[in-house]
C-alpha cells in the first residue's frame, strides 16, 4: 500500500477580486493584498512547493500552484486564502491532480525534487483529456506514438527554456491530465505548442480548456 508520504498532489486554484475591491482606496486595497501575501508566506514552508501568480485570464486575478502530500493541506490553504480576501474576492476555478512518474518514460529523478527549482516568470496550467479509443490501443503502440510527440518537443529549438510536469486527474477532476509548464518566454511556449499540433498523438485529444496562464508575483501587488 502506498503511504501518504509517497503521494504528491498538485493543486491549481484561481481567485478573483470583486467590484468592491476595485472601488476601495489604495491603502485599503493594499491591506487586502498584504493579507494574501501574509497567508502565502505562512504556507511556504508547509508545502512541497507554493507559487503565486497574477492572472492574465479574463475571469480571475490571482493563481496559486501548490503541491503537498496531504490533500487536506490544499483545503486548508484555500480556506485561508478566502479568509484573507475579507469578502472582496472569491474562488473561481481549480484543478486537482496526482503527480506521478509517466508509464511511458524511464525517469529516476525524485518527483519532489523537480518541484523545488527556482520558479520561472510564467506559469501555464494545461488540462487535457483523451478519447476512449486511446486507451484501447496496445501499450507498445501508445508508447511509440508518445515517443514521437516527446521527440518533437525536446528537439524543438525553442523548448530549452520550458519545464513541464505531467500530472494525472483520473477520477479526481474534470480532465484526465493537468500538464503544468514554467517558462520565461510565452512566445517560445506558443511556438512549441503550435508545432506539437502536427504530432500523431493529437488525434486522440478531446479537451484542452481552460488554459490558465499567470505571471510570477511574489509578493503579490495590485
């Protein structure tokens, strides 16, 4: 049986400020934002990783990406953020998933260690699901198809800057995968993603939204 200490869960949560927040005078807005920063600092050492971003989506203002061994830590963090917003904001969207080694790759790295790098400027949460037919394909054939996809990504000249984390949401969320990316260049990220539209594996992709993009903001400022 897998122990709790061996499991790594990831959580992407978005929050938005309401109209009342934006009608506050600057000192009052600063107080709300500082409460979020205080909460962020309180949890930094309690989780495997914790990142905070300003969103550039239309439907949210703040994005948090965190990983933990115990899902309860994520629930507590969400509640603490809601209290810190003091009624001036609300939760909008979240993605919950399990971070595990890929069945198609041989990777001896500690997954926990991969989450402790210095963060890059931009963060992308990319949900994805596949058709039922994909899972009926022989494993060796699926591995071959994904090898093409991975090879196209790793050989792309603009991919050197991009970090990726494939996480799994089977039975845990509205999607089957949440692929998380960090990059210092959104244009390079877009170019690599565009090229991968030519991969054979695209035939079995059926859901890729909502894509959430944030700009690193530690501390948060508004």
